[in-house]
C-alpha cells in the first residue's frame, strides 16, 4: 500500500522508542489534542516517503487529497 495514499492508523502518535505495547485507540473517543499516525507516503510525496516505516502525525479532523484509509476486519478463528 505504500505510495498510494498516506494511510490513517488508529495508533496515537508517540515518539520513538516506544515503551511497551501501544494500544490502538477508538477515534470516536479521542481527546481534543489527540494526534494519530499516517503511514506509507503517497503519489503526491517524494518517493523516499513511499515506505511503511515512514510516518506523519495529524489530528483526525485534518485531511488532504493524498490521505486515505484502508478498512480492516479481524475475524475470530473459533
């Protein structure tokens, strides 16, 4: 997916190195100043940004034409 659009993640933006497990947050129950991770670069970015390890941060109410989402669902094995 890298290079298509910057992909919104539900992970809060924290500085590296991360300490312990970082739980995904519910975007509906965010704080006013919450900032979340965008990953992967886009068609509008320089090619150096088109990699999964590349990340930006923004408030969830921000947006540009080259920012997007990928829907995902976790299924139970039972």
